[in-house]
């Protein structure tokens, strides 16, 4: 009886170590990247749009798409990566 409980606990431990912990780490990295987005950064959105951050207002980011001044507003969650950070 107790050996069966140990097997079940072992399986839950393995699931936690190989599934839940890495997902938490990835979520923390993404959250830190979203928190670091600031005006002047060049970012890539989830849709593949490369743009420069004009301003940030909480969860929204205003982006300048090209040199002619085309802008758009997206949620911060649409930012996939920071390509160039403003110094």
C-alpha cells in the first residue's frame, strides 16, 4: 500500500520538476521582458511587426511602424522580443 503511494508521489514530483517549474521560469522571463519595454526600444510583435516604442501607458504601447510616422497601439502582451534596447 505505501509503495503505491510513493509511486504516485514520485510521478507528481517528476511532473512538477519537468513541466511546472520550467513553465514558471519562462513566464517570469517573459514578464520581466514586458516590464522592461520602454520608449525608444525597437521591438518585434507576435505578428512579426518590427517597430519602435513611442510611449507606454500601463498595459498599452504606442508603436511607430516606419519613418513616415505610422503608429499603432498594441497591448504589452503582443511584444515578443526587444530587438534593440534604448540606451
